[in-house]
C-alpha cells in the first residue's frame, strides 16, 4: 500500500510557520500585502483567486483583489501593474493566468517588479532559479519539493521524470529536482515511447493537464508519484493526471487530488509574499 502524501497537513504546517513570521513582522509595523489581479470571469481562476484571498486573511497578510472586466485593454492592465509596483503597502503582485486572448501575458509578467513577483514568472527570477540563486520559487514546484521533504523521499541520485514542459510547472520543477541532485528527464507531447521513459522514474511528476493520463503501465513498482493535475471534467469532480486507483497499489508514495499538490501551491504563495515583504523592508 502506498503512502498517501497529505498536502493538506504539510500546507497547514507551512502556513503556520508563515503566520508566525507575519506576526513577528507586525511587531516591526510591517504588514505583508498581496495584490491579486483577475481579468474576465474564468470560473477556475475565480476559485483560485478566492482561495488565495482566504489564505491571506487567515495568516494576517493584507490582500486586495483587482477584478477587471474581460475587455480591459493592455494599456489599462499595465498601468495597474505599474501603480502596484509603486505602492509600498503591496509586497507581492499576482496576475492570475490565463488572461483573455487579446492581452499579452508575457508583457504583463515582464512589467511586474521582480521584487514583487511572488509567482516567480519574471524572466529575471526564472534566470535566478536556473543558476540556483533566488529569492522566489514558483509556487507549485516549490510546494512539491516541500511535499517530498515532508514524506522523507530521498532525491539525490534518483531518476526523476517530469511529464509536461510548461513555464509554470514542468521546466522549473525539473530545475529544482536537478538542484537536488536528481537525474532529470522532461517528457512532452513529442516524446517517443513516453510510457517506457516514465517507467524509468523513481520519482514521476505528472503535470500534463489530462485526467487519468498516467496509467499503471507507466509506473515502476515502488516509484513516488506526484500528481499536479487539476482537471475538471464537464460536470464531474476535480481529478488529477494520474489514474489513482490503478497506480496507487504499485507505488511507494503518491499525492491525491484533491488534497495533494493543490494546497501546497497556495501555502508557497503565502511564503513568497512574506519573503517579498522582508526583501522590501530589508528584514533578514
Ligand atoms: N494560473 C494557474 N496557475 C497559476 C499560478 O500559479 N499563478 C498564476 N498567476 N496564475 C496561474
């Protein structure tokens, strides 16, 4: 029977630590603040943004939401980001993605001050991660590293396969595993014989965006399986990229969906917001 890695419990511990540090900052009259921008009315984005706001509230972090209509212009959005860059009460800025098609995500990300970029999407933060010299880590990969640590998974020398090459998860995930001395392979839609590559993994990380994509024939017995998927089939309930029922009996440890990686993403966002406030106030 696989160990079920409890993202809820680990995220609660991370958030408790953040809350404690927020309280210490408050004694110095510093209150971390997160500005969340959401454009349009994508229902999944609305859920994520609400959860981020709730987490801030619970930890004593100030938050404000900027909900903009779907027809917001690029100029208006960039002007908002600039104004948030210039506010001393805002430590972190997050623009919920995806943006409506007429808006240029890259330009928006590039406009967020790297010191307030709590998603770690700005090219200068991405570059910092590449060379292993960073302040912010992207929330989902950083949360996965915390889960592996909490579950006592040894990484050094292990074979890690990441399925998916997005800028948000796949690429930074591979980099963090490399920094932890894993031997890393990134698979994607053009990978030849993907199941055979996945079967080599001691640690298999699925960030594909397709429900039930990882099946038992793709998993080496005893592997650790991390499911980043957040798929909502039409009318169905939230499910991951891994066929949990088929894979769980095979592996040594696995994250469930929900209750695995998802809660960690928000916990790490809180940690980054705290870090941003410390950086801007020169608190060590
Ligand atoms: N959309 C899906 N995941 C994320 C995330 O981590 N950050 C932002 N800003 N948008 C997202």
